[in-house]
C-alpha cells in the first residue's frame, strides 16, 4: 500500500501541473481566435488576386515575365520551412519536419534550406544539415511587413536566374479539427500546386469569359505578380500561426484531461491508504485495551 504522505505530494504536484496546462489552453484558445480572424480575413484577397493573375497570364505574353519564366539553367532551388518557436503543440512540428525531409530528398539538384522557427533550426542543427538562413526571432503574430523582406529577396534572386524554384513548407489550416503539412511552389508562379491539384485561387477552373484589360495585361502583371507572391507567402505564415495555436490548444486540453484523471486516481489511492491506516490504528487501540483488561 502506498504511503498517504507520498500520495498527497503527488496529488498536489498533479494539481499544479493541471493549473499550468489549463492556463496554457486558455491562452492558446485566445490566440487561436485572433490568428483565425487574421487568416480568414486575408485568404479571400489572396485567392482573388491569384485568380486575376491567372486570367492575365492566359490573356498576354505571360511567359516573358521573370516570375513566370522557368529558370532551367539554375543549379539550385529554395525550400522555406515554417516551424514554431515553442513546443507543447502536439505533432505540429514533427509533421512539418517529416515533410521537409521528404522534399529535400525528392527535389532535384542542390536545395538551399531556409528555416523559420527554433524547433526546425534545432532539429536540422542536430542532424548537421547546413541552413542558408536561421530565423528564431520571428513574431508570434506575423504581419505583412515581417514577410515582405523574405518574398522580395526570393523574387529578386529568382529573377536573376539564381534559383530554379522556390518552395514553402507550412501547416495548412483546413479547420479546427484538421491541419495538413503542405508544400507549395511559390516561384515560378503556376496554376497548379505541388500535388498537381488546382490551387486555392484557381478553383474557379478555366473560364471562357473574355476580358478587356486597361492597361494591357503585361503592365498589369508587372504590378500584380510581386504582390501575389508576397500575399501568398503571407498567407502561408498566417495559416501556420493559426495551425500552431489550435494544435497547442488541443494538446493542452489533452494534458489537462490527463491531469484530471491522474488526480482522481491518486485521490482514490489516498482514500484507500488512509482508510487502511485508520483501520490498523483502531485494531491497535482495541488490542491494547483487551491486553489491559
């Protein structure tokens, strides 16, 4: 039979852990609501502007634009991976890192790895994998101004023919119950995603509608293509943020429920141990009284 004093200590420790996990669950829930609002607010704009670029691409000589032209002579590609700075979010980072490993093996030629998040940086440091960029101080709530330097640098270096392609690995937010590790091709811009399915913005399929553009499609593309790249990358960061928060919320709820179960089990063990101790004390008293008599 366990010692009641030890059971009391364990029960107290479990209650303290439950307070921590419950608090983290509430914080994650609050952050999830803010992140969800940000992601859902920017998603329609990202879809519509990409759809407009698709229409312009089919209307003009789009292949001449540097962001649409394939750099067949480039020797390396880029893989940008968005992970979290903090843990305690279930299988969020493990799914992303597993997909990253698969992409590093499947992409042809040398791959320049750009890592965002302490968890991803620590993982590839442990593996001894060289990283071209290590970002560990990215804000918890990404803003467009935080993402703009990444997109601008990638566009500039792709336009000069240094990269053959730019890919982004992130956690795509489907719903509060489903988040999927995803890899998209950011550059060159195309109508199809990595898996060959239609992109979010091109879901309207091939329309037969004819448009009159003013100014001409080439001038519009020159303005819209950089914006499209930036907003698509920003959408990747916002969806990664909301997926991280919902993963942490679910993980902390599971930890809180487990702590509740542990407290109940320890309470039952304590009650049995205390009852046994009281019974033994009563037997000692009765035995002493009978010896005196």
